[in-house]
C-alpha cells in the first residue's frame, strides 16, 4: 500500500516519536482497548474502516472488530499491508500492521494482526510537557557556574536541581541557590545530566527560555526555570520519548 495523504502516511525513519519496545507498544494498544477508542484500518490511500481494539493477546497479537460492510471487510483482508491510525487523548498513533487475517472473538468474526515492530506516537501539541510525579527517581544536574573562557577542557562542576517537568523540547526545574549564575533569559547550561529513573542517564546542553515565580500554599515563592535543549543526541531523544511514554501510561492507568 502506498499512502498518498498526510492522514495515512507513516513518518520517516528518523522521527524521534517511534516506540520500538514490545511491552510499550502492547500497553498502548491495551489502553485503546480498555477505553474503547475508535481506530482506523486503512487498506488503500483513501479507503479505511472504523474499528476498535477488541483484545490484546498475551503474545502481543491484536484483535480488531469487523466493519459493517462485507465488501470493505474483504478488501481489508486482501490488502498486503494495512495501516493503523488512532487518536488517544490528543496523541496520534500510527503503525503498519501487515496483512490481517480472519479470527474469532467471543464467537464472532474479527480481524487478527501480528504485533507491530514499532508504533509512532505523536503528541499534537509540540513538545508536550509531562510533570514529574512524586516517587519517580528523576535527577537533574546543571553547571553551578559558567565555564571560564579558554578552560573548555576543565571538568564542569554541577549541582542537583529539582525537576518540575520534561518534554522532548526541554525541561523546567526550580532555581537552585548558591550558584554563580546570573539567571537570565538566554543563559546557556552546558553538559547537564538527566537521570531518568532506571532507564539511563543522558547529557544535554540547555538554554534558559523563561523564568517565573511559583507561589506555594504556604506563602513562599519559588522560581521556575524553563529551558530548551540545544544539544540532544538521537539516542537521548529516544530515551526521553520512552520515559514520556512511561509517564503517560502511568497517568492513564491511575486514572
């Protein structure tokens, strides 16, 4: 199948929004099943049926409901490569399913599909920020002072900060005390370190984009520093995407 429109065109190989870990992919489909979200199964550039995920089996196989039109169902089964699309809480999901097969679900006809090797998960709001829940072992360290001119080989001295939220675009944290920085818009923070629970450590350069006051219930005022990534490797992007997926799944499961 050769997709012709943006609606049913798969993103490129280098997109940072691909999920490739089988358990993460399976969990996404289980949430679609749990909440009865509508999905589309495309068998041509402009031809599709509306369906729902009926079951995610223990081996990862997917079961979809059939459509009301028998001719469309047969064309779907004859397609060599079916494209899956859906939306969940404003998040766009897409993947290739390959060929579907006829299966039974609770004694009724259904479509079966092997688990996809990857799933594209795109938050429509660019760089959607996820708050860091209590109990997550996330640590962030930023330079305690700007590097002096001509001393780039000198090790960067860092200090821990309390992370508030994270996205593929950057992070926000509480302004630390006792640094030599003049905290202003445009301040560059090289070689920051992020420990994302048990998933790994990444290094990135940050740039301060905004500073705002946070008024607490106790009457105290804290300062929030919002930063954007100015250097982030493809591997680091993938790790952050996986971590954002974990946070989103945790949020939905609790809800």
